[in-house]
């Protein structure tokens, strides 16, 4: 993200009023003054400024007060700005736009063989999808405050460089600059897909509000976004959460990292498909476009009680449960959310996963950890990134928009 300090005193006060209106809406100017400790004249001026920028609006209703003039109520303006979140993964590009209330305005899922396309072509596709999105009737006339791109790999977040993304075959790709170059003036954030997925699950879905939460990406790779106390755990060099490369079975199947017996070589989607559909997915790596179709075949066979598919899913679920137990032993999450392609496979993965997690955790009852499927499917990382951009307006990590774009 473009980390510039936009915190003049007035800007800090504008953001404070914005946060307060989000918390208290619908609320009067007097309520904002009392919650922020700012005087009423200052609040009136700040509110007028935020209305001009298209960030808050008057609801048309008034507060019921016994004494004095009734106050006009304020709420966030969900009509003027949007943030766009994307995820580029091995076989798709996922894109979502959200409004100031974090509500999805428009979503799209584009099949894309990212391994074959290469980084520069992916960056071009990302910019093209964003431009196309802003012309969509659901977004036309809205100012785009920021664009986030989630990538399955190690990211240097301040520079927007993808240091390593083995499943995409990328190394030291300046993705932030490549995308920013095609989107004049729009701030761009590049972050890890699991981290942004965890931020989405923290904000929406069945485990929302759980401050110690782990999101597991169910893609060709398995990454973990780890929230402890509501904060992302990144580690000293940004490598935290690489649970996919935890060695589970010494001498086991080969992994994309060059080692053997890693969790993702046993329970990643590619590994599951290879085992569940030996007639359909014999080799690796699968070509990008095949994954979604093959997952659908695996679901169909599991529903039809095909013993090969059921056996493969049961084994993968048990490996995942061992991974969850490792997480429980180290960070004691309140919830582990299975995302991506794990979601359609969850009816078969979850029972052995929960059982193994309970049996192999040191803490009784797996330390109180729930294991749940995501409700966001393949949109979690895109949704999480868009949410981070909206939140950045309130924290000062993004400049406040000047005003609504002309329609
Ligand atoms: Zn590995």
C-alpha cells in the first residue's frame, strides 16, 4: 500500500468522525461530538467535509430529543466509493467490489491459467478487469479508493513485490508496480491470499469476530492466515503461516517446494484430485483450467459413494486434522476456517479432520477450536483485501477521497 502519512490533525479528526459514525449510525452530530470529545462546531465542519467527500450522509430522519432542536441523523454513505479486491490463483482470477459498508456490489470469477500466462500477463488481466469493473452499472460513478491483489505466496507488502509464489512459478515479481502502472493514481495493496482470507473471515461469516482465527486456503497449495488477538501474525521475515510445507510424512509425495511429504502434497486440492480421480487427474501439475471441473467430478463421485473418492477424501481430511492440531498446539485458535476448494469437499473432509484435530491436540477438546467451512468460497481473499482497503480509510493508511466522481 502507498504508505504516506496523511494524518494532519484535521484528517485525523475526519477519520475519527468517520469511525464514530460507522459505530453509532444512525446518530446525530451531538452524539458524534460527545463520543469523539470534539466540540460541536468542529464536528459540524468535519461532517460537512465528509458529506462533500461522499463518505457520510444525512439519513433524512431526526433524533427524538426532549430539549433543544432535534438532530438530523447521520450514516455512512454507501453510494459514492468502492474498493476492489482481486485474487490471482493457479486457475482463476476472483474479483469483488465492496462499498463503505463492506457489502459486495459486484463479484466475478474468471478462469485463468495463471501458471501458463505468467506474471506480466496476469498484471495486465488484473488491470483490465478493474477497468471493466469500474464501468459496470453497479460501480459507475463511484470513486475507487484502492485495489488489493491477493497472491498465494510470500509477499513483501510495503513494496508490493511477490518474493516467491511456487505454485504460480513466480519469483521477485514487482506486481504492485505492474498493476499500479496500468491504474493511474489508484493505491494498490499486494498481500498473501491466506492473510486476506483470514481478514475476510474475521469480518464476515460464521466465525466473524473470533480474534484468534486461522484461515486455510484450499487451493493447489495450502496456506494459513493466522490472526492472534485480531492481528495478523506475519513472523520475522513474513514467512508465518506456511503450514502447507509442514512435513507430515517423511519420504512422502513430492511437493512443489522440492521437499517430500508436506501437508499440501498430501491434502492440497491437487493431491486430493490425484488420489480421488486416478483416471481423470493422473499427472501433476494440473493445467490451471482443470481444477474447478475436477473438483466438481470429485464431489459427484463422493455423493455417489465411490469408494476411491471417499477413501481419498477421508485420508486428506485426516492429514488436514493433523495440520489443525499443529496449529492448536502452537497458536490455540478459536476457529479454523477451511476455504477455497475445501468448501465443496467439506462434507467429506470435515469429519475426519475434526476427529484427527481432537485426537492429536495436546489441549483438551482441541483448545476449544471449531473447524468450519468458509461461506465465501473462492472470494474470501478478494473480499478480505477489499475490506482492508475500506478499513484503511479510517486508519489513515489510504488518502481520503476528494469527492464523488462525476456520474
Ligand atoms: Zn512443500
